[in-house]
C-alpha cells in the first residue's frame, strides 16, 4: 500500500499497542453480542425475531438498528438480513434511510480501524488476497471512481473491502460520500423488498414495494456490465 499513508500513521510500538487495544475491544463486543443472543438472529429466517427485539426498545429502535448494522460491518456479519430487516421493522422509506446510515457508518468504522488502529493486521489480510491488492493501485489511477466501481460491482467482499480501503490514500470524506451514494440503490432494493412483509396483505402496497425493489434490482444487474465495458480494461476486472 502507499508509503504516504504508512508514514502518516506510523508503525512500531504505537501501532502494536493500537492493534492490541482494537483486538481487545472487538473481543469484548463479540462476547457481549454472543451473550445477548444477537448473532444467532442474523439470518433471513430470524428477521421477524429481530424486528420484535428492536421494537422492544421503542424510540431507541432506530439507534439499535443502526448500531446493529455497524456491528455487522465491523465483524464480517451478513448485511443482507439486516437490510431486509430495515424494511420490516420501519417500513421501506425509513428502513432505507436507517439502513443507509448504518451501512455507511459501519463501512467508515472499518475504514478507520484499518487506517489508524489495526493496520498491520489488515495488511496481512490484503496480502493474502490478490484481488484486494488491486484496490490501492486502482485508487491511485482512478481515484474515487475505483471506490464507486467496487461498491456497485460485486468484485470484492463488501466487509473486507471496507478495511482494505483504509490502507489506501483515498480521503475519508470522499470515501464516506461515494460509499453512501453507491450503496443506496442496493439498500433501497432490499428494504423495499422487506417492506412487502409488513404490508398487511394490501395488494396495492405489495405491488408498489415489489415494483420499486424490482427497478433497483434491475438497475444493479445492469450497472456491472456498463462499468466493465467502460473501465474494466483499465482495472483488470
């Protein structure tokens, strides 16, 4: 990865201490989540249970939901069930909003962990993945466009690329804005699909939600081909 970022964030004893603190914090959070029984619910089959769990917090429900999404991003947990859950728990519109905030905050948290706290550990992950090693070179050549491409085209695992981008020179604000905008279509598709589960049998609502979800799913299916045609040769994808 770029030497500029390496020099900026240092190494040695300070880096090892940050890594130890980060790992310790992650271990504590993982232990708490396991004790609370949250992890076992992160599947499409258990979405209804999660909805009831979140509803139990009343006005704090959105905060709990966003925190759950952030946790999923940091701990490599599946985001699809949580995206669908947003539509189930809050309705498609609010669900899309809360899911977008959660996904963006989670992606940013992983980015910052890699850049400032656990750099050496993340570098070891990236070194083992030839595809992820292309991210740094892609950012140098294409800048924010590389981030846009990898958010829209499922080339790299989402949670892992969040960490990998922390090793590049991409500015934090650029990372946040581009990630938010490029993740939005997928988020809308999944939350509106989830919204059909709470339509109460209203055929009009079901068709509307499914129609909106379908539009965004079709959009997502077409984007990869367009991007590969336009940029694929330069990026090796």
